[in-house]
C-alpha cells in the first residue's frame, strides 16, 4: 500500500485546489482533482480511505483507482488535468467537400427523365451509380442539404 501514496508539493496542492474551486470545468476532471487531493499524504496529512472518497466525491471505486494511477503516470499536475486530444476522428467522414459539391450540383440540376423532381434516395442511388462513393444513405444527403439550407421541393 505504501507504493500507492501520493505526496503533493505545496504548488501542486494549490493548483489542484484552485482547479476544483474556480472556473467552469469538466466535472470528470474536477472529480479527478478532488480524488488526488483526498489521497494526498504530504505535510502530515492522512489519506482518505477509498470508501470515504467514493462517498465524498460521488464516484466509483474504479474511478478512484484509475485517477490515482493516471496521476502517478502523468508528468505533472497540468498534464493530469488536461483531457487527451483525439488525433483523428473515430470514423473518417464519408462526404468530403468534393462529394458535397457534386450532391448539391445534382440536387440543383434537372431531375432524370421520368421523374418530376430529385428525391433524397434518388440522389443517394445516383451517387453510388456514378461511383462517387461506395454507399450513401438518403439521410446523409438530407443532412447535407439541410446544412446548406437547400430543399428538394
């Protein structure tokens, strides 16, 4: 248990206390800061027990363990209190600027012979038929046109 002790310097403790008491912050990050403050054993303080921290901060035991381990691994307090930035989006967008331009141009053009107007599904099917994209939902076409304040009336 001794290896899991956290001894904060005065400046680290002040930074964590300031973080929890001032500004508009992410609730998860404030909870992490409160957990570390409760686990601090510097200057003769006694670390709060896990059950007490769970009750006081309103998190799970697992969250206490994860926050403690993350703090021990982080370079400094500032790095610990900063959310990790995602380097890439989870899924690459299917519609890029070129495809968007083609869809808008198609929606503004004359409908195919035998159709009175372009329909969302018809645009999506035509994009696949012309091999602009492998697959395209009519709802994607709808969101794109709505974003540009265009309608198919």
